[in-house]
């Protein structure tokens, strides 16, 4: 995360998430070969604002000056 970022209440930033398409089991208690977890970095550039109740998924860069509401 770079400088001057605003992240509002109830914002969720995920580094990993399960695959909910119905072909895989969901949860950490199942063997890895039965799940399809997607994970990766979340990069937040400078001078951005993320509004209330937003979800930021893995493998994404939120660019400089972005306002996500």
C-alpha cells in the first residue's frame, strides 16, 4: 500500500478466495486437490479511496487516484 490511501469501514481486502462455481469443495478443512483456491497480491497505489462495503479480490492492482464506491 502506497501513501494517502483511504479505506472505509466494512471494506474487505482478500488475499485468497475459494472457487464457488459448484465444481469444488469450499473450506480449509478439505484436501487441496478437492478445492480451487485463488490467491495473490493486492496492490494499492497512492491517492486512492475505497468506499464502504467494498470487496477487493486477489490478484488486483488498484491504480493511482482510483475512487471505488
